C-alpha cells in the first residue's frame, strides 16, 4: 500500500514537471493561446497546478505585458486555495 502511494506521488511529480516544462516552452515560443489552453486542460483534468506552475504562468504573462491574465492566474489560485 505504501509503495503504491509513493509510486502515485512520484508519477504526479513527474506529470507536474512535464506540464511546467511544456507551459514554459510554449510561452517562450510565443504560443500564448496554447499555453493558456493547456493550463485550463490541466484544471479540467483535475491536475491542479502547483506553485511552480503558477510562477511559470504569472512570469510569462507578466513579461509579455499581459497583466490582466497574470492577475487572473493569481486570483484563480487564491480562490482554489481558499476552497480547500
């Protein structure tokens, strides 16, 4: 049982790591719409973004002068954290 839990946690960490790399790469390659689509895909699949994910998104949107989207990411994160 403990091995199963540890395997699941390990798989989730790898999954988050992959998503974060893809999100960061998409935005650096100027695919803003695809970046945001992937972010919402994560949420729909109940793969809740981590602090690292939000940092990637906020940094990327802020650097591209997309302050409103950056603020929405922060607001959504705060709302989700308050629900738990």
